[in-house]
C-alpha cells in the first residue's frame, strides 16, 4: 500500500483533522474551525491570523477574493462589525466579537448574579442601619451637668463619706446628706432641678423625623431597579442616529439617518436623511441624537426602555436629560438624570 493511498492511516487522520473531529478545546466562530490555541478570541496581529488560515489545506488565498491586500480585508472586518480592529506601529490587530446568543446570555446571567449579590449586601447593610436608627429614635442621650464646687463660708468644712461598705440607697443618701455641708447640699439641689427641667423639655419636643412607611421603601427599591436595569444593545427602529465612524468617508461622517431595521440586536439598517442611501452599520459606529426640548424621544436603555416621552430639559454638565413619559402605565411620570446615550430623537 503506497504512501498516498486514500485509505492509509495517515490519509484518514489528515482528513479527520481537516474536518475538526478531534478533541474540541478552542473553536473560532469567524473561521468556523477548531483552533490549536486560544488566539481565536484574543487580540492578534492580522498576519498571524492569515498565516494560520492559509495553512489549512482547503483555504482560499487572498488573490482569489475581492480584496487586494490583507489591510483592506481587515478594514472591511471592522466596518462590518465582525471584529475589533486597531492600527499600531507594528501593524493591524484584530479581535473577534463574539455575538453568539448563548455567550451573550451567559454574560448577562453573570452580570445579573453579581448585581444581585451586591444588591443583597446593600439591602442587608441598609436594613441594619434602619434598625439601629429606629432603636435610637425617641431616646435622648443624657449629658452630665457639671457645676463648680464652692462654699459660701470659708470656715465651713466640706466632708465626704468614703466608706466602702455596701449599704442601701436610702442609707447612702442619708449618710451623704449628713456628711455634706449646707452649701454642698444647695449645689446638689440646683443640679437636680436643672436636670429635671432638661428632661421635661426633651420629652415635650415632638419627633422631628418622620418614619418611612413600608410602601415608600418598596417604591424606592423599585425605582432604583428601574434605573440600573441595562442591556448592552440599544438600537430600536424609528429613531434618528448619527454616524460617528470615519471609515465610510466624509460623505457619511457626522450625518444623520433613520433606523429602519435592527438585525441581531447590534446591527442596524440606516436610511440616510439627506441622500436616502441605505447602510448596514454596527451600533459601535452610531450614536444617539438629542433633540430640542419639547420634542419626542424614545428611551433605549434602563428600566424605562421602550417608552416614548417628551424631552423637558437637558443638563450639559452631567450629560443627562429630564423627560416626561407619554406612553404605557407610567404615563405622566417625570424622570430625571437619564443619560444622553439612553434616549434618542424619534423620526
């Protein structure tokens, strides 16, 4: 049996390897094949990726495609949103963007679990703080009143009973009163009267702090949840967006368009406002458009996602806006502090 026999063990093993039927450890979704190392998901030089690809016996060489150079192909990957590309003094680097629904779902579950753990810790800390505050309410801290010890008669002697024997409180009071002089007794009486007046004034003052009801606390928690509920995709049909990438040329840079269709959550078909051209763009190449006050907007992220509203005002210092919800069960609610990237003008 010859070396190049189709049924030789070596030929069979090569065919199995080319089909990727060995033990799976790394897999590249972009190349749709098994990888020998984990560079399929890391930031790698484009020449390394290309050399590994053409080492495959059934590869397609660059001169058989529509791209003349590897640089042009790398730029196309970035424009289509398939990879993150960046140019360095050492050349072009690419990193695959994993948009697999299962991977995104796992990432969202991990983020949700981390947020839930943090929320549980914060709730426990707030509960303990609330219990301590409620325990201290209505209790005034008694402060000691100090008076100067003096005697009216210089010849009068002041005596203190320092016996260590344990006696009743009445006996101790009697012995103390008998051992002190008239001036000391007068001072003790004035101190007791001052203390009684302070206690009567503190009891007469009404409670200044109003306790929060359980309903108020629940509403605050729900409001906080609405503010922190976020997703990594924000594209919605019917909104106006602005193109921020320069890779499409000056013809489209900083131009506005309307999102006509959303594909796979992260890609939008945009119809340009001035020229009518239709472009397929990734959300990383777009940004939201903030209209003038009084215009209608759509909430793209957060707990009010999907609700239409009217822009009331903007805060340029905090890059946030105040809107009034116009649709849904929350109609009429005034929401402050919504970030610019979470709302966009409606077409």
